């Protein structure tokens, strides 16, 4: 559920597409459909993955025993890490690299093949349900039109048209890719799935095309004549908290899942610092701001090392384009302004750009005054050690959209299978 009301100005803009009251007949059809999806799609997939994970754990245990007997410590440790991921329902890395032991590469290849087959079966099972469901929606749309319930008929039509890209409802603890191609992964310690990347221009463009009166500031951004976020795979910028919330409402309505901004605490968990912060029931972004020194997305050293590809910050490429500005001395990431999402190494949760590229909106108010919101993660303008700390927060006006280095990341609330 959306936890707070949209501001009045956005309520008016989104009235016909977001906040129209759903007709009871549509809600009944949705409930029937969700039951069928759970029975024929979600549950079989979940059972298949559980069986696959059980087999994979057995194979990992056997391979680990052999590595230990052979005295191969790096291999044994890598296998133990895989076992921890599977046991805690965390995703495996999408790709292997030169450090992955050969024995693990073989096991990974089999696992990825089998999991891909299960995903294909899930997609096919879901697709098999759609024609009958769409037919019932068309029938309801016609019935409502004949009964002069035009606003409700229009909502059914818009909902039906969105079913062409409908996605399988969420399964607790599983990876998920939505109709926009945004990938989400579970983050241990939270009850949500995090999008692995910041919201892209291409994602926001679909929202802007479908919802009336969306401000167009994000479309053309420059910094002293240098393009910022000018390609589809770059994060959308010059959007504020209210714009981000409106995007989440639109996408939730479109897909029947609940999207929102992460809370400040969820963001800290995803960044790997929550256990080190002193959280209380009265904690606010302001009270926790910058309290952890030498805690950066890449480790404890500052500045980051170029070879570590730590993220997109104000580097030597920035200095070439903005010679009057200070920068992270000795660090080069190659991007003077924004970078395509996922250009750098992900963190331990598989999340990209949790430091740098763009500031990310979170759900929380800055403090008890409830005037400003908080943003996290620094940006391509970040340069000082304080700027780049994972615990650093900055306040922003809820309707502010004037900044070319501020965007957002969304999370997805999980549904029980």
C-alpha cells in the first residue's frame, strides 16, 4: 500500500490514472486471477527453485569437501560463500570472473541453465492465463460502458491494456524483473526487493508519456554546457521526491505490485552500514548524518583507488571539464558527469551505484519538523571524504527538481506466495 497521500498538485495530475476508485467487479476479477497465478505459476516455480537449490547445496558440499582435502583454500572459501548465499536465499553473481574457481564455474553453469528453464516455464504458465483473463476484462469493460459507468470502464480498459506486459507476482526472497526491465533482488534484513540500479531515463520516460502534466525538466540537462544524463541508460535527474513518489504510484497501479522509495534504514542496510549506526525509535536522517567515519562504499580508505572502480565521483575526467572545481585527487572513473547505470562494481547485495552517480531519494523526513526529505549516496559531483561517506545524508525540498545530480532508486514490497 502507498503509505502516504500524494501532494495535492500531483493528486490532480494523476487523478484519472492513479487514484480512480476501482470498481468492485474489477477487484473480484483481480483476486480470482491472483489465486490462479499463485496456484499455477508462483507455487510451481517456487517448488522448482527449492528443489534446484537443495541439489545445488549438495553439489557445493561435495565440491567443498574435495577442495578441503586437496588443501585448496581459495576454492573452499568461494564454495562456502556460495553456500551462504543459497542458504539465505540470496542471488548468485550473474557472471563469473577470473577469480572464480573452475569447479564453481561448472556448477554455476548448470545452476543458471536450470534456473533459466524454470523461469521460462513460469513465463509460459503465466502467459497461458492471460488470454482468458483479458477476455473477462473486455467483457467487464463492455458491461460497465453499457451501464453508463464510463470512468470505471476507462479504468478497466487502462488496466487491461497494461496486462500485455504483466509480470508474475512476486515470490518472497526471489529475484524479479518487472515490465520495464528493472531488476530487483532481495536484501537480507529488509522486507523488500531493491532495484539493482537507479531509475533510468528510459524508465521515467514511459511514466512521463502515460501520465499527464509530468514536468519535463529531466529531459534536457547540462552542467556548464556538458550533457548530463542524456542517454536512456543513464539515471534520470532533476526529479524530486514528489516526482519519484508519483512514478512509484503509477508503476504500482500499472503492475499490481507495490513500488515505493526505500526508507532511510532500508537504504543503510542495503549499503551495509545499518548495524554500525546507532538506530533508536527516534532516529532521523539528521541525527544519523555523517556519524560513521571511514565507511565508504568501497571500504575504509580515502581516496578510492582507480583500479577498484569504486563509483562515479568528481574525478580527473570531471576536473578536465570543470577546471575550477575541486575533485577526488588521483581518482579516475572516466565520466565527467553521469554514467550509465551499472558501470561500476556492485556491492555485496548485487546493487550498483550505492555511492556516486546520483543522489537517491528516500522515504523519510529529514527530522521531526517534516519540512525536508532526505537523500543518500552522493553523486558524480561528490569529491570530499565527508561527501562520499556511506552515512552521509543531505536534505532536500519535497518538490525540488532543480538539481542535475539527484535521482532515485525504487524498492518493491514482497508478496507471500
